[in-house]
């Protein structure tokens, strides 16, 4: 504020930090525009074009600062919005959609979360289009499981980006945003099962019971993942520990199931001094599993911000690192699937596919519809809840106190 007054712009009313009445923001912006224009005309009429140019730049900077959403500290937002170890950089809990979009260009505690999944969305979309546009790629049934995997690989980072962008519109909007985020992640867990069933199964498992029911089981796991993770949000305020355990289990179990073929192949080849033949894993498989392990650790531990609350509010907190590790894991997973496709193709050509095109499409559509219904049921329950429900409120002061104790 003092800096603006030194520029002669002190009369442009700028709300102090923490006091951002939404209804008062439009009028000051209009007044500043009028005062800026009057000052510029007056300076030009007195023969001071350079001063008029400087005034234009300063007024534009002032108006930009007025348009950006105000940031709050943890004790200024309802408890439902606070995060472990994050003390500042919170957006207004009643932000408009425009405020949410603008906040992605302002340094808040969500900005890096947004961009670490928005940019990878375009990377995976580029990989999808590049592979699908290859000569004869779409025409060959052998490639279809890979395409089915890439669709949710593009969807889940985009859904996460949208959830982090618009989660500050209201408590209800926050929960619904993350319901959709969880649904996209559960679809991704199903998407992983298609290429693993098609390209990565151990030789001794081919056409066995697990191979035959691998994708249908992954579909059921997807329903369990969405339902359990959405339900965990209803326990978030009253039983945060149980909520965290349920949400972690909701995503850990599908991951462990999907990667059973890799774990088995890894066990067969562990410590062998000779070639494992068709069971050999590429280095990309190892990188993928390492990134997945690191992703789970960051999600569950909330490190490093738990050790130093307030130090990593904007850059370096666990959720940002979690996003980066998840995206890297998906990248290496794609490379590993491509490696299995190439190295095992001649051998797999002699085997019959476990799931044809009709079964693949039917399973995918059924799971999408089922997840939409699950999310709709939780959303309807949330919308019916009274505004006095603890899930939708939470004392700001209580939330700030508990966050500091974390």
C-alpha cells in the first residue's frame, strides 16, 4: 500500500490483506480506471508525456492487483478447507469461477498443484494422438488396449487440475470437485488393467482364472475405489485419521492388484544370473514402481510440510511432489507398456486375447456409467445435507489451531 501511495495511487481503494469483500471489488476497479484516465489526460495536457506513460503502467499494475483474488491464512478459512502443515496462501472459500481461474496465475498454495497436472494433461494427449495417428495403429486390434489405457491417463490429471482450480468456490463444490477427481483416478486404475492383461501377463498365467477375470476384477475395484474415497470425505472433519486410512486404502488396493503380473515376473527374475526370457522387466517398469512407491509415501506422510508448518505453503509441499511423482510414474508406465508390446509381440501373437474389442468397450462403458452413478449418489447426499452439517462448515479458528498442531 505504501508503495502505491509513493506512486501517487493511494487514492485507489485497495482492500487490506484478509479483508476482501467481493461486493466492493468491482466499484474500486471502476473508480481506479476513471482516476487513471483523468491523471493521464491532465499530465498530457501539461506537456508531460513520460509522466503520463509511467502513470499508465502504474495504473495497469494497480488494476491487475485488484482483479487477483485475495489470499488468506489458515485461521481465516473454514476447517474443511485447511490442509496439514499449510498455514497461508488460501483462496477465499466463496470464490467465483473467474476468481478460481485467475488464481491459477497467482501464487497460492494451489497454483503448483494446478499446473503440475494441467501441463502433463497435454503431454499425455500428445502421446495419445501421436500413437493413434501412426500408420495402421488404430486398425490393428493388438494396439487397442494401449489406447484404452491412454484415455484415462489423459483424464485423471485434467480432472485433478480442475478439482484444485475450482475447489474454493464453496464447501459443497470442494467435495464434488474431489468426487470427480477420485472417479477419474479409479478409471485410470481400470485403464492400467487393459494393457497389463494384454501385454504383461506371465506365461504361466495366460488363460488361467486370474487372466480371464483380471479386467472384470479391476472394474469392480474401480467401483470400490470411487465409493470408498468419496465416503472418506464425509469422515474428514470428525475422524481425519480414519478418513486418511480409507482414502489411502482406496487407491493402494487397485494399484497392488493391477501390478500383480509385474510383481510375479519380478519375483521370477529376482537374483537370476541368466535371462528371464519373456518374463524380463524393462527398466521403465522399475522406474514406474519406484515412482508409485514414492507417490504413496508422499500422499500418506504429508512430508515435508508436517515437519515445518508454513515453510512449504507455496512451493515444495507434499501434494505438489505427489503430483510430480504420479505423472512421472504414468510416463514410465507408458514406456514400460510400449516395451512389453514390442518385446513380447511375436510370442503374444500365438496366444488368444483374453478380452476382445466388444468386451473392452463394454467393460469401459459399464465402469464409466457405474462410477458416474456412485458420484451422483454421494453428490445427492451432499446436496441434501443441511448447511449446518459439520461437513460443510467447521470453525475457521478451530481449523487454524489444529493445523498449527500438525
